[in-house]
C-alpha cells in the first residue's frame, strides 16, 4: 500500500467566534474546540497505523494534534512543526508566536527544528506573505516535504498533518465546497485522506489525490466539480481574500500610526 497523508483542520479557536477575535494573536482553543479534539480522537480509525505527526507551528494546530492523537503522543511520537503549513492571512490570529515562547510552552512534545527566527514574519518580502504565487509555492513545498518524509518510511507510512482551512485548499489543489466568506470548505477537526498521484516520486508538484473512502465519507455519491468549476471557485475565493487582506493591511497601518502618535 502507498503512503497515506491524513490532512486535518484544527479545532475551534477563539478567533472562530467572531470577526473581531481575528485580531487575537495566536489564540487558544475554546472549550468546544477541546471537545472537538476528543471527538476526533474517538472517531479517527487509523490510530494504530500512524507513523508521523506533523502540525503547523501555530498554537491551535499543535494543541489539536496533541489532544486528537493522544495515543500516538503517549507512545512517544513527537509532533514536527512545519512552518510552510501555517495559515494564509495577515490577521494576528494567523501569525504564529516566536520560537522561544513556543519551545517553553510545548517542551519536548514538539520538534521545532524547522523553524527559523523569522518564520512568523509575513512582510511583503517574506515567503509567507499572502500572495497567490507564494501560497502555491509553500503548498507545493509542504507536499514535497511530506513526500520526502515518507520516502524512507516505507509503503506503510501514514502521516497526520494538522493545519488550517485556507492553506488546505492550496495543499490539496481542491477548491470544491469553499465558502469565500469563511475562507474554507473544511469544518473544524475535519480530516481527509490522500495519496500522491505519482507513486514514483518524480512529479515536481507532488500532487495529492483523495482516497475514494475519504471522499465517500464526506460527499457520498456527489459528482466532483469540473476543472472549470474548480477554477471559478478559486477565483471567487481569491477575490474575497484579496479584499479582506486590503482591509486588514489598512487596519494594521492605522494601528501603527496611532502607536507612533
């Protein structure tokens, strides 16, 4: 059997409760979010097959991984923090904490070796600035990194990556079901399972394909979107996203101006 990548959206955080809460820096999970993790832990059927745990370095994804995959963590599996899997926007809720506070908070639970000191800087010259080409590039980088991870782990490798609703569409290259107003078509703690389209490891894009069982679980017999419909869904998302980022930048600049005065 080919390696499998289980993609998971994080549980509910305080930023999910209101638009104003998007201005909370790197927020915690809500009590409901912690309950969602318990439910995912009970419902996920592949605990005994998981070989690697990976998460975006943003706190809510690390907590989701820790609380949803308790057996794996207790068995000694470290969570690898993958900076390219962080969320897409400039809102403070999507800007991660500095490396040292993260190390102090999570200790030996998480491997932070992939994080640089500027991993959470989303300035225009950064690879993490939310431009479509940069988002595509780091989504591709995430897939390539995952492919390298499983290359030496054998065909039985199964990886969990806990990440965010926006970047998940770029990672999967699947825009079906996206709600431009919410920025995602994934619900909290939803998981979907994928394999690499090219099993030889030669595809420079390292594209995913969703497993039939995974697709049936979430869509039943619904007919997938055509390529044209997929492009239209992405275009609608990008229009809304760009408008939101302009408003976000204007508010950030306004706050900076107030602070200087």
